[in-house]
C-alpha cells in the first residue's frame, strides 16, 4: 500500500509558486533523503491538472502536506490523500 497526495493548483499558481518554490523543493529533498517521499511531480498542465506525490506511509504524506509551503501559502487550492494499491511493485 502506498499513499498518493493530489494537489489542485490555485488560480494564481504561476505567480505564487515561484515565491515558495525554494522552500517547497527543500522539503521534497528532505523527505526524499529519509525515504518518506517516493515520487513527486506535476501533470502536463500544472495549472489545470495539478500535481501528485507518492509516499510509503500515510503518516509521511500527512506530515509533508501539513508543513508544505505550497499548501501553507495558497499555491495549492485543495488536496486529497488516497490509498493506492501498487500492482507492479518490485519484489
């Protein structure tokens, strides 16, 4: 079981994101170094389609979102946390 966070971008994401990208990126690197974030990225059109991240635990996903500068500063309009049953996981 993995945990996926889906972000919906705020209407003004293109103006807000650059202001908070450094802190957001640092948080991603911190979580990745600890193995608490597995994958992260935007969809083809981040304004319309948002972004997602995959986490190994619910606790890691919740912790990331709670302190994410993008969430705290309105770059993200809303987010969802979903359980995901990964089928092709390495054995």
